[in-house]
């Protein structure tokens, strides 16, 4: 047999199961289970590993679980698998009976098998649909219906000799993840193995790699692909069988333009893209008898579409009930809504702060309020399409914060938002900008880094958050407050845009005033941000060196 298999052994903590010389089960890792203190293992946590199987494998009197003293009873003399190995004596993993607790959601047992095996699991006969349960346990690696009832039952001694039906299927050597979803009334499964079919030829295992986002392309744009292909040949080919020669090929499934692969017959070629858009690429592999494929999606931005997507300047807003708040850039107008007890309350319009502005809006006094924004169907930054980058910019004035995650502007809680920083053990008088759906870099919190500069001093401050496909940055008064590496696409959301509130997590009304709120579908650079900061009627001092504290200024200084 050719050694083409790539096992994920480095991810496992080896736990020897059984003592037979020709060991089939070589390691197991339990994750996400329950904690407790039970014989024979004693105290255990959700990641405690199973005890070794006792000598003799499955046989009357041997312990079934790691955390119960139940033993096998009335074990049948039947056989399993293509080589008719006896059920008595077969290897098995002593799972944790406590993991059947309903609080134990998605407990996993990651198991490595050394050779082709017939994997068997037990299913509590009290389940109304045992096939569905077998499908659930093996859902990470086997299509529904793969595991079939062998017709054999094992019995739990000490628990009214309760029967467990044995279900099984043939698999090649490798690592497989078994999933358990909690149920307080039915027993957990047992995982076992006997020898499999030595002529079994599984299809190649193909991964086209993670999806790729190119936020700042320079055409022609080269992109590194990271596919992997592995294959297992039969252990003992019969005369006339094989050879099982592995080959692979990349191809374009869909996209706005043709692509060019540096070498379409290897796992990890470079692919050259000449136009923006969404591309689906396929990696296909065959061993001449069986084949498999997988796809990867490339999201390539179009920088020519970079633009100011919305600009609410509050200049034309009137102090009337249900006042309209105009978006002077793209017509994404909003409607002012009171959140106070008086349904006839009017907007509190105050003097504007930036040069050329006559009006700004106070959202928290004399009563809390917010703005519901109607998004145009043709406005691409707010519909269900890829979002590669973004800027949120506004002037703000806050005396003190009274609400957790007090929100300046948001599109729900699972897309994008700028708000008061409210995480534990952080400065809760600072701001934050969050873009959901991204992959944080090492040490970075989800959605965005934690702001550090306090803004609750009753002075006007310019705040600006950006994401450019590689970094999230938060600026206060033109000075970089925090930054961190993040990658991916910003989540889409069906929740509406709100100014001064969060439609998905309500009662997060903005605790102050705002002026000149803008949203871009690209990341402004530092020079552009400082130019907007300089629009304040009393511009702050701007330096190329970061300030330890923000420049503070107010009307009349």
C-alpha cells in the first residue's frame, strides 16, 4: 500500500485503548463533555480522557464506561465486519456516561484508527429512531445511512441488562470525529472496532482550502491556493487490481473572467485573477477507481466602486415630530423616533460643530431618541453582498455614559457597529468599532479591538473606525487609538441601520450628541481621517506622532 495518507496526529493526545498487539484504535480525544466524580475514574472534567479498555476488550464483566461501574453482560457470540471477527474481545472506547446530560451539547470523541476497520457504535434501543441517532453520532465523517444495524445487541449489566444495538460500517485508516448531542433519558454511545476489508478503497480526501478574500487587488492579481489531497490504497490488492494512481486538477466553476493556474495538477498552485468579482474554483482528485472534489470561493473586491455610501449631516433636519434625516450622499434617509415617555417629543437640534455646519443632533436630552434609516435597494453597502472594507466616521459629544454598548450607529449586532466600549476589564468610557464575521488575529478579541481613549468629557471628539481587509483601526481626534489584525468579509444582516440605537440589541441608545455621520465602503487612510478631524470649528493639533491623550476642545475655546 502506498503511504499517501496525511493523518492529523499532531492534534491528538494519544490515549491507548486496549492491549491487543494489533491495536486498531490508537488514540482518542474527548472534548466538551460533562464534569463529575464517579467510580471508577473518580473526579473528571469536560476534557478528561477515557480510561484504557480492560484486557479482553468486550466481554462479560469488563467495565463499559469510564465514569460508571456498569459491566458488559450476556455478550453474544456473533461476529462483525468483513473478516467475521468476534464481537467478544473487540476493542472499544470507554466513553463517559455523564455526557448524555442535556447540557452536554456537541461532545466530541476524536478517534484515530491504525488500519482499515469496521467501526461499530452502540445505539440505545430506547431511541425511537435508531438510524437517525447513528447518523447524528457519525455526521462529521459519514453520510446518513452509512452505519447499518448489524443485528447484534450488547447488554449493560447492572442497569437491568438494558440492550444496546450495534451499528457499523467499513472505513479506511484515519482520524474520525464522533459527535454526541445531549439527552438525559437515553444512554451515550460506545465506539468500537474490528478488522475491516483489506481491499477496501476509499475515495480521495479533498480539501480546496479556506475561502479567500482579496480586499485590495492589483490586477493581474495572483492568489495562493491551499488545497490538500490524500488517498488510501487497499492494503492487499488482489491480482488485477490497481495500481491506484492519484491525480488531481483545478478548474474554474464560475466567475466573471477566465483565470490562470500556475500548475493545475498540484494541490497548492497560484491562480491569477484579472477582474473583480466572485470566483468558485474546484479541486478534483481521482485514484482511477474513485474520485472526490471540493470547492473554494475567491471574493475579489472592485476598488473602482469605492465611495462615500451615506452622509447624514443633520443640516436640513427640522425640530418636528418624525423629522426626516437626509442622507446627502445616496438618499438613505432616516426618520427621527423618540424613545421617551412623551410621544409628542421633538428632536433636540443643537449648533453644528464642523466647519460649514449649522446643526447637530442631541439624542439623549431631554429624552432618549434614535433614527431609523431606510436603506435604498440599489445601495450596495447595505444589501446582502460581500463587504470587503468599511469606514464609520462621526463627531460625538458625551457628558457621561449611562447605557452598556451605547450605540452611535449600527446594522444590528452581527454586522457592523460603532458604540461605547463595554467589555469587562476594559475602559468603558472609550469607543469601539466592531465588524462581525471576521477572523481575528492572535490575541485579538472577536469583532474588533478594545478602545482605550475616554470620550465622556463633554467635549467634541472625532471618532473614526476602519477595516481594510487586513486591519481594524480606531482613531480618536485623528490619533490612532487601537488597531489589530482581522481578515475576511463583514457579515451581512437583515437588521436595519439605526443611528443612535441597535435594532438587534435594543435599549442601547446613544448617550450624547453627534454631527456629520459618514459611512464609506472602503477604509480611509490616516491622512484622510486627519483632514476630517481638521473640519472641527476649533481644529485639534494634529501631529505625525501619536498622542498619549486626545486633544480636547469645545465650543467657544
